[in-house]
C-alpha cells in the first residue's frame, strides 16, 4: 500500500514538474498577455518566451503605463523597444552593465554627464565627428592597373 502511494506520488510529481519549470508563475507567456500589452510589446514578441521573468515583468510594467504617457514619450518607448529588440544578447548585457554603472555614479556627477550629453547632441552630426577625436585612417586606394586609363 505504501509503495503504491509512493509510486503514485512520484508519477504525479514527474508529470507536474516540467510544467512548473516551463511556465513561471509571475511571468506570463506571450499568448497570456492582454491584447493591449501585446500591441505595445510587439517588437519583443520573438524573444518574449525566452526572456527572464524579471525582464518580462519590467516590460509588462512599461506596457501597462504606456496609455498614460504623452505621445512623445510613447514614440520614444517604441523607438527604444525596436532598438532593444535588434540587439544581440551580448549587446543587451553590455547595455545593462552600462546602465548599472551609470546608476552608481553620484547624482551631481550624473547631472554633469547629462549636461555634457545634451551639449554634444546639440552639435550638428557633421561637426560631432570632428569633435570626437581622430578618425580611423582611410584605406589606401590602389593605383590603377598598368595599361588602363583613368
């Protein structure tokens, strides 16, 4: 009798174990999101089910706040989400590392960096290249082959 109960318990746990591991409780799968959330998060649809729970929860929070944002903020969110969706996993991790590093900078230093960034962004793109320092050398052009004319 005890052996039969133990075998039944093992069978139930074996059947339930993989389901719990595949579907975390706090991070819904793509198909479980509301229509409004899926519309906002559409650029992330291909990667959604493979994301970590914490990242999914962050994006769900953004999607839930999205209707209350101004049109400018909504456009910025859409553009950043499209950019994020195109990054490779190593590029995403690098971006997260940079964000963590910036978050740990003292607030007065962070404000100074923001001011510098705004000044840089106000420079026309053509001048940015000149102010950013030396550029990579251009590749040498090959001389024309003998017997050909330019």
